C-alpha cells in the first residue's frame, strides 16, 4: 500500500506541471523530484495537541523548500522496503513505546545505511528500553516544570539550524530536564537555568544538539511543545535548518 501511495504521489507531482509550463526534453532530465520525509507521530503515552500544528508546519516548510513531509502513526511503516523511500525520518513528539523489535531493527538498519533522524520535543520521551535509540536521540526526558519563558544561550551559530539566531534567544516553551545524555553529541543551544524555574541539569543544560551516529545523521531539539512555537519564525527556521542538515544539503 505504501508503495502505491508513493507512486501516486509521484504522478501527482508530475501533473502539477501544466502543459504551458512543461519543460522541454532536455530540461525534463534536470527536473528533480522532491525529497521524501517520513514524519512519525505515534504515541502510546501523552499525546501533544501541538502534533497537528507541527505536522502542518513541516508540510509548509516542505512545499517551499523542495521536500514532502508524509505523516504516519503506524509502526508498520518501519520496514526496510518502505524506509528506503525516505531521506529523513522525523519523530514528532512521539511518546513511550512506539516500535516493536522488528521495527526497531529496520530503523537501525535505515540509519546504518546512511539515513537521517530528527527528533522534536517528546521524541526524547520515547523508547526508554531501547539503548540504541537513547544514544541516537541523545538523551531521555526526565521531567519538566510548568511552561514559561527562558533564556537560550546559542553556543554554536555555525550550524544551519542556528545561523539565523543571535547569541541569546528568549523563548516560551515547556523545558525538559534530561537524563542519560550522550556526551558524544555536539551541543548547539543550552538553557540558562537562572532565567526560569524548575531546571535540573545545572550549568550544562543542552536543549538542541546534533551528531553523526552509527552511519547516519541525528538531530534533536527540545522545543515544540506549544502550537505557538510553530508560529515563531525563529523556531521554523531552526527546524528548516535541521532538516536541511539531515538531508545533507548543508
């Protein structure tokens, strides 16, 4: 079924080119199909109301930037044949146990074959009994205080996800405290725990990071709990930069 859906998508994309605008044969050889991004939104614990807004945002970013975001709530889409269609898999606020053993193995194979992973917000509240995933995402959710504004120290502005940001970013969100942080990740942004109440990671409280892991690329951002976050131009650009890095465009 998934193969059929992807085939229909390809036909639909081709039909978007009107007869008037159709390229000549030489130009047609250079027409590129948009890259496919699988957005996984399955939850078996708390389900964030912002998933719908996040999905809408990813679709909008894709239409403007040459990729197509396709949503699934089903772990059955995690098989070698289907995953091979995608350049990137996004875990959009997934929670708790979302993949069985065979599906986990398929996803591990996808990353080992050069696939990419992007985790958003509650992706860190996922698969606590799967150590490989814990290292991939870079850390697990431990707790959070009430939603509030906090000061983000942008410690690396050279990455595509942070080049648009100043050294300090004030942002309102739900701020995760983390456990089992992977020391091998490259941290992009940290929370200043003196700027809000309820932080538990101390002076070194990462909130966004990236790394090369087990053959593929992985990126995580702890932002994205609220609908309003996805209306923030800085957060949208943060996501786009992360996606472009994961797609190996930058």
